């Protein structure tokens, strides 16, 4: 589950209204979001190339991400997201609250 010894990723909310929430996430090497559950469907767009470790109830998953290559996930995902690389990593997350 959560690893409280890691530095915290930095979240900067850029837009938050009744339809979407757009957040820029920045991770120092080893930084983590902390355990959380996504309430809404969401799209992530990496700003940099990097590697993330996703800690889930089923185990760890490591993903190599490329700047500009977006991905989509449905609401309900539970995980802790950790920068598994040696340099800063960042992405923009858009949560879809309503259509």
C-alpha cells in the first residue's frame, strides 16, 4: 500500500469546473502520489519521457511512458503512482466529471 517514506509528487490544478479537472503532476525521482482511487474517467498525457511504477492491490506494474502519448482509464482505478526513473517526470491528467 502507500509508502510514506517517499517524497510527495506535486499536483497543480489548472482547471476545475463542473465538467473537468485538469491537474499537472510533477515527480522528483522516487516521488509518489500516495494511494488514491479515481472517482472519474481520466486521460493522462506525459510531458516527459519516463518510467512510472504503479502500486496496486494486485502488485506492481512498471510502465515506460513517452511525452505526448496519451492514455485513458475508467473511474475506479486504485493505486499509488511512483516515478521509477532517475530524473524528473511530469504529466497532465484530465478527469472527466460529466459530458
